[in-house]
C-alpha cells in the first residue's frame, strides 16, 4: 500500500511541475508577467462587481456619478524642503589661517635634494670623523711641541744655576 501511495504522490508532483513549466513558457512567449494577462470570462465578472469607479479628472453631469468624484489633490508645500536643501548647499567658510609652507611653490630641485639627503647624512658623519681625527693629530703634534718647549725651558733654567 505504501508503494501505491508513493507513486500517486510522485504523479501529483510531476503534474504540478508540468503546470509550472507551462506557465513559465506561456509568460516567456508573451513577454508580459502573469498578472498582466487577460482574464477569462468568469474571472472578469467577479472583478467588475468589486470595482468602484473613481473619477479624478472627469466632472460628470449625473448626480450619482458626482458622488464618486475624487476631490482635487492639493500639491504639498515644498518650501521647507527647498530651504533645507539650500542651507545644506551653502559652502562652509574657508579656513582663515593659511600655511605658507604648503602654499608657496617648491623649488625646482626639491626632489633631487630629497633623494640625495640619505647619502649626504652618511657623508656628514664621515666628515665629522675626519675633522675630529685631524684635530687629534694636531693636538698630539702640539703636545710634542709643548713637551720639547718645557724641556728646553728646564734646560735653560738649569744652565743659569
């Protein structure tokens, strides 16, 4: 019995799928969505009973139809919205203080100086070492001169005794 019931459910499923496929094919051929298709005769009569005529642009002469006329719509006030948008569009005041370093044009060789700066730092260190070394040598030379001057002074003092 279960096998028979399963087969029946499978057949029902297949029929539903066929119906869906036919609907899809029908809408693809027509190029319009399903709700835009013309309704059949039985469906039209049911919808007409529920529809109520609303007259927006037409002024009827019949008293019964005048009751169905929709009152003229008044346009909404947009003055406040426009004011808000105008206020939002006003530019903010420009900064009073101007940084002259950013304002002044750069010299034409600024990029060369930037690229050479690292090499110049190394050379500056070497130069400082070389200057310090030269000063040390001079001091050593002066010490020798001082030592010889002191010795000669001692000798001169020794001779006078």
